C-alpha cells in the first residue's frame, strides 16, 4: 500500500515558472526522498531529507519537511521543459537497516515551452 | 560506470505461465530491491536482497519470489501469472541499503494476455 498522497496529481506550468509539489505520509520516518521518473524510464533520485532536517537545497530544488504535520514539499525553481516528468516522494520507515521505500502516488509535472 | 541493467525490457506472457526477470546492479552495490509499478496501485515494494539473503519482503503473494547471486545480480520470478501481474517491474540497487539513494533500472514491462 502507498504511504501517502501527493498533490496536485497533475501540474502544468510555463517554462521559467516555479513548481511546487506536496507529499503527505502516515508513519514515523527516518528520511524522505524525492524521485523523478520520465515516461517509460526508471526513477532518478533527486534529494534526501532526514527526519531531523527542516529544509534542504540542491541546485534548483528546495525540499521542506514538517514531521509534526507528516508532510513535505518539493519546489523546482525556474522550470525547464526537460523537467517534465512524474515526481514521487518516498519514505524510509523508522528503524532497521533493510531498505523498503514506500512511495506516494506521484505528481505529473508538465512544463510548457 | 554502468547503471542498473534490467533484462528483458519487454515481455509478453499468457495467464498461468511463469516468468523470470533479471537485474544487474551497479558494480559494488550489494543491496537490490524490486518494485512493481501499476497505474492503479502505484509503486509497491516487493522485496530486498543483500548478500544473497532476503532482508525484507512486501505484501505480495508467494507467487512472487526472488534470489540474489554471489555477484549481487538478482532475479525475480512470478509463477502462475495473472492478468493483474501486468506491470512495470523496477529494480534498484545501493551499496548497503539503509540511508542511501537507490539507483533504478529502466524496468521490465510485463504484459499478461
């Protein structure tokens, strides 16, 4: 079963605009990760934020985490047509060394040239 | 450095048959995880292998099984195929699991007729 929901399910913006996607989850986590998936391809890891962190940046990406609300957001600034893809948040549950990511339902981002 | 390689890329089977999918992780990676992706259920964790041992298993029936070899290559097997097994099967690897980004292959698209 999926850990949580992402919203919006679909987002369409113009090139140069910022895109914000939100993710909610249900259980306590070690960390939360964001992945991108281009159509018909595998997932690409974008950024990881630990449960004791509130904000993290990587290039044009900014991720926030609010563990009290069990939510995270991904901001992509100055979007490009190449950013068109599906974006998924994934949580790594608290405890243990085994890897079991639980993915959200994803946001389909379309960046129009 | 070569990425995660999954073979075959596409596969068509009929109900009742069995299938074996293969995954070669990035050199040096010892943790291999498998995920099923469908439009209805999204991305769901199947199992994770580390050093030839299954470390974690998702909520899938016993028809889904896997194994890992001494060179970290992994296979997953699905027996008695059902229409609902049609999906993109993704393999991901990391050095040891835990808090490390997972590197995904492009998946095997399995269609059941």
